[in-house]
């Protein structure tokens, strides 16, 4: 797969011209830089005057599953609701920036089925790089040090309250060969990846100087 992706897009019209909604799903391991990139894209689109919204799984999870059990079934259900919420927003003519790992292709496939203008942006990086970045992240909507805790749990059996299955340690991330854009998150800066996203999806995201 080419790191810049090459899946075809309908580029004859876009939200700037006909107010048709669209969704970009930023996927990858925790710590790959999805949230930072999605927020950067959002800032640009807001400056362009476009009706864009950031939908973050980490923030929405508490709404989808207010009493989490951290099961495989629960994760699948949360991502189903994530895809459906994004589809509803895109149906209103908004540009939806989806920030969520979505480790299984089937999870992203649901969004692809529901949203006419949908594209996946995969931030590819290894667990070592993701773990290093994630370890420097402060406690927030995501548990701090989740990779280290997941690895310790796997090695010793020690339990950590609120720690579910960690992508990259307990479950693999499934790459989709249909992803419209694949970025080398280990070797690229946020600015470099931002430029590629804006260029790749210019038909949907409008044009302008940032």
C-alpha cells in the first residue's frame, strides 16, 4: 500500500460547493497522533468557515457505555454507535472528523456503509513509538500509561481498575487495504500529515490559505 493512499474519491463536488456532508475517520494505535492531527484539521476547517465537528471516541465512550464493563462486545457496540452518530452528523451536511482507533476493519466498515462520503486516514506507527508517545500523555479521558499497565498485566496478571483490552498489546489493529490515506506517523510531523490530509481531500474540505 502506498503511504499516501490512492483510493478513488468523488472530487467533482464537495461540502464547500453543495453542502454535502463527509466523514474522515482517523485510525491507528493509541498514541499514534490521531487526536492531534484531527484537531489540527478541525482548526483549519473552522478557519475556512466550514461546518466541521470533531467526534472523539474517548469522549463519547462514557455516553455510549456509562457503566463500562470493558468487554469485547461492549467495544463493538460502542463503535457501532460511534459510526451511527457520525453518519447522522454527516447527514446534516457537516464534515465529521472521527477520532477513534477502531481496531477491527468491521467497525470502520459500518461507517463506510452508512456514510456516502467517507474516508479512512490511517496513522501507521509501531507499538514502541506509540507507547513512547502515550507515556508522555497526561491523565485525561484515556488512562495514563495504558501500554505499560497492559504489558504488566499480561506478564504478571496484575489487575488495573478500568483498564480494558489495549490495542497493540491485547488485541491487534487490523489494517484495511481500502484506507484512502495511510500516513507514516512514526516519521512524519503533525504539520506534514496535516498538509497531506488537506491535499488528499481538498474536494471535500475546501481550499484556502492557513
